[in-house]
C-alpha cells in the first residue's frame, strides 16, 4: 500500500497545470478539473483522518488492557464559602415598669 501522504502530494502536484489554466487563463474546463481534484483530495484526507483516528483508538484500548494502573481519585470538592455574617439582631425595648 502506498504511503497516504505520498498519494496526497501526487494528487496536488497533478493539479498544478489545471490550477494555472483556471486561475491565470480563466479556462473553465480546467476549473472543473480543479474542483474534481479538490473533491478527490477531500475524500483522501477524510479517509486518512479516519484511519489515524482508528489507529489511535486501537492503541488506547490495547494499551489500557495491558496496563492495569489504578486511576487516581478525583480531588475532593472545596467547602462552600462561608455565608456572609448577618447583622446582630436588635435588642428588644425594655419593658415598661409596673406601678
């Protein structure tokens, strides 16, 4: 199987003439070929991204099965901030004296 990066480079290099014809000379047919090539480039890039992601995921699952290192416990939550101190209650008015 060819190196995916090499395939991408070859595709980009093959589009060089069509880019020049499309951008510099305004050739519509070359523009169509550029759009077609760019779609092919997008499809290759998507396939490469999926392949790389799959390799990463397979490495994680394989690596996790072989290493049985315990996970660290989550840090304890911080205590809630103390409530603002309420103003002291007013004292009751003195009772009236009895006669």
